[in-house]
C-alpha cells in the first residue's frame, strides 16, 4: 500500500481549500521554484510571476498531485513548462541568463585577491556566453543538473523525457561548453570549466 509523503498531508489539505497548508508548501518550496525559474529565464520579474503561477496551479490542481511522493518533481515540471512557454512567447533570450549568473559569479568565495577575481569573472563571462548560446533544451538540462544538482533521472522525470535524451543533451552541451572555453584559451582544468567537463 502506498504511503503518504511528508508533503502528502499538506497537499490533501490544499485539495480541501486550506490556504494555510498552501502557505506551508509555499514557504518550503518557494526558493526551489524561484531559483529554477530565475536560472532559466534570467529575469527576476518573470521568475516572480512564474513562482506565483506555479503555486496558483498547485492550488487549482492539487487533486491531481500524487500524495505518495515528494512535491519537488511536480513543482520542477510545472516551473520548467512555464519557463518554456515564456521563452517561446518572448523570443528574446539575449543575455538575460548571463546577467543573473554574472551576479552569482561576483559573490565572494572560492579564492580571494583582485587578480583572481578579475580572472574568474572573465572565465565566467566566457562560460556564460557559451551557456547562453546553447539551444534551450540543452540550457535547461545544464541549469537543472549543474545549478540545481539534479540527477539525470530526476531531470528526465521533470521534463517527461527519456533519461537517455537528458544524457545526450548534457553530453552535447558539455562538448559545446568545453569547445567554447578552449577557443578562448581556457583549458578544461580551470575551476569553472571543470564543473562542466
């Protein structure tokens, strides 16, 4: 017999119109949804809109959610569908993904020193331009795999695609990213490129 997931009881309450239960789920998952939407669209305002729309859909369609599994995969699936729709509608990716990841790259961290910061920032720019140039289907799997740390199996479930397709998209995306880094004089051993090799 299937058992209810930790989210299942809350989803069941949402099915009954319980806004407090929806609020608990929102607090639990808002960062996941917003971060994913932001990484894919590169636009904070759009990510905010997608966040609201995802939880409106959860409220409307809670009765279709499997209460025996965690809610995360369902939320990823809805988030990626909404971002695909946004990308198709806007037809203007042009640098937005790069802008948000540029801001992430400016967060102090791995190594200090002004020379290292400049070098790392330039490496990020090259990598982000390469990510920005990827086809949308490859860009999405790169975001979900490397920025959200999801397995290929989890991504396949979210995108409702065969795992082999996800692996293929990652393979070709990595090859393009590696080629872009090498063409700019960055070897595959540099810290940032290494994450994508």
